[in-house]
């Protein structure tokens, strides 16, 4: 199977703490943007998605220049 190559500018690594219970909506962990090494800890899906959205917006803005 041939997998499409995705750019690293849109790649993230997400680590969930052992205590996370995704089914119950309880998440905690760390997320890191592969290309920039920017990282943050999160304690909710909203925080996780806000970080990803912010980094992707900055990446798009930089690429648009």
C-alpha cells in the first residue's frame, strides 16, 4: 500500500497521560508540533484543539507570504 506523504508542517505528536479517560471526556497530556518543536500541555480537548489551530494558522500565514 502506498501512503500519501504529508508535510511535517501539519504533523503533531499527542501524548495522553495514563489517567486520561477519553470516553469520559477527561484528557490530559502534551502536544508537540513536529516542524517547530513548539509544545504545550493540555487538560481538555478544547486546549488541545486550540493549540493545534493556532499553530496551523501561523503555518498557513507564514506559507502565504
